[in-house]
């Protein structure tokens, strides 16, 4: 007999859409072992629905989505009907080995290399911003001033439902706030081991969208919902722990209190920053958000408590467990990026810094966005890409990241992104905002 409850097994693809297939909960034991059928060419699906024509797979081949029961979340029915359990999956070959293009496995491989080569574990959390819109994606009247009790209260019971659903799922919700933008909100989770953090980011977005839909609204994570408006960022906080789980980013004797290992890791990220952006700010619209003086990320540098920095040294509070609190924040991320690939890009770039034993970047105390270009150059502060074309170009030239991703995944990624560029060629900022708000 088939139970009424569905389990939806899904992957987050190259454009960070969550796609998969559902089955009755009574099939779960078998599906955990053997997965459910999936099509390689699905990886070439683009943000707006079409398939990128120039993909390596075409009509050929089969893979499986094999659910990981620890990466799950219950989407509660809006009308008293059965709930749906959403479970994230690894994409595997028919012999159940990892598929070379599985984005979740790219992260797992990166974390394994960091562990094997340096005995280090990456700890992370994603800080999500999003905007509440009408169900048809148009702007709503303002619920209240920035950060106000009125704005937070206006959208109840959304916040309460979200916070308690995250708690029930074991995601350790931290802070819920009305943000600066009109009807913009932010939700944060406690840090966790990196693969778990990326899984939670993917599931959290689906939960937010689902809860908003249940209340007759639409929550959009698009980097910008209105031309000239306030951006929705997805800042990634991270730190490193050694084999004894001791935090090793902190060293009180150093500038910015960053340890030598932390400095090398940060230097690796800065060295690859333009190519990383092709994976973390991966859409045409990403570059309408990512501009100086918007508190997204203005330039590539390591800055102390500076919201214009690509890598921000976050504050610590008081004098207890300072090393546990100490973390870096990578700010050039938005929700059009796949969280598994975001953390993989940071991990392999940081790992490259460790392998090359790079010396730590200059720790910048002031605000380079307010300096002249000569002053920035003298301080080693570099520009971030200003368009998707520029970051893709940097990715093409970055052999280390390219080799790590592998030719099949990389080729598909370029095909997907070229399709996106072609669709939006010549489009106005307004049209670009409308299009992304309708799918993210
Ligand atoms: N909304 C800003 C962004 O696009 C971030 C503001 C903040 O620092 O929270 O990244
Ligand atoms: Mg914020």
C-alpha cells in the first residue's frame, strides 16, 4: 500500500534550482540504497527553464539521485493535507559511485583534500537575505521602516513559522530580522561542518519560499528585486578547526588577529577571487548587486569589520572563547549560486593558499572603497569583476579551479551561463530584475 506522504529527492543544480523527483514514503528504504532515476543533461538546465544546447550529454546516459537522509526538511502542508519531506541527494552513477559532475561531491572532495593534506575541517554558515513580494512578484507596500519592530511584526506569522520550522529541522536558527531594504529580511543559522552548512542553505531557501507561498506572498532571494534597490546577499561565514576541533584562525598577536594558517587560506581566496566570483556571484544580475558603496563587496581585500571587503574579519565579543567566535565572512555571494559550489570554491582556493604557503594578505583597517585607485593599488587592494563575462573569463583562465571542477562540469557550466548571457543580452536593468525575481 502506498502511504499518502511524498518524499521529494532533489539536487541543487548549477543555477541553484532545486530539482528532483518524489515517491511514496513507503519506498524510502529502497531509495536510500538505490536512489531514483535522473538524467545527466538535467545539469544543463538554465535559470529560466531552457536546456543549454551545447552540453556534453544530450539524450544519452542515466544517473541516480541518491538521498542523504541527514540532509532533510519537512515542508508542512498549507491546508491540513500531507506534509512533504524534502531530501537532498548525491548524484551517482548506476554502480552508485559518485558522478563526476555531482556538485555535492565536488564539495565533499574539496573538504576531503583539506582534511587529508592539512588535517583541517571547514566550519561555515550562510547568512541569507531575501525580499517579500506579492505572489505575482510585484513589490508590496512597505511593512515598516528598516530593522523595525513594525516591519518584523507586519509579516507575522511568517518569522515565527520560519524560526520554529528551522528549529524542528535541527538547523539551529540564530537571528531573524527585518533588514534595510523594503520588506527585506535576514535569517541566520549557527555554524556547522561545511557540507551540512551548504545542505542547510539549500533547504532553507526552499522552506522560506514555501512558507511565504502558504501565506499568499512570494519570497525572492534574487540579488536585486528592483533596479537601483537594496541587494539580497548571502554572506558566507567560515573558520577552520584542527584535528582536535580547536579553532585555528585566531592569533591575538597578529594584525587583525588572523593566524598564519588563516592568512594563507585567506590569501588563496584573494588570489583566486575573480574566478571564484564566477561560481559565487554567477549571474548577470549578480553584478547589479556587487558594486562598491553598497555593502555587498566593493573590492578584493581582507578588511577588519568592513562591509565593503570581499573577506571581512568579523568582530568578537568580550573575552571568553574569542578563538571560537573568530571567523571570516566572504561577501560576494548571492542565492543564484549553488551553496555546494560556493564552499567548494572557497575551500579549494584556500587550500591552494595553504599548499603554496602564501603569506597572509595585508589586513586593511580603513575603507578602500573611499580611496583613490592609486591608493588601493599601493595597498594591494584589487577590483572585483564587474560583469558575469568578466568573472567567467577569469574562471576560464584559472587552471587550478578548472581542473578541480573537471572538464565535463566546467563545460556544462559555461554552456549554461552563456545561454543566460544570450537571453539577457541588451536587456534593461528593470527587465533583468523582473526575470530573476520570477525564478529566485
Ligand atoms: N544587503 C547587503 C548585500 O547585498 C548586505 C548588508 C549587510 O551587511 O547585511 O550584501
Ligand atoms: Mg544583512
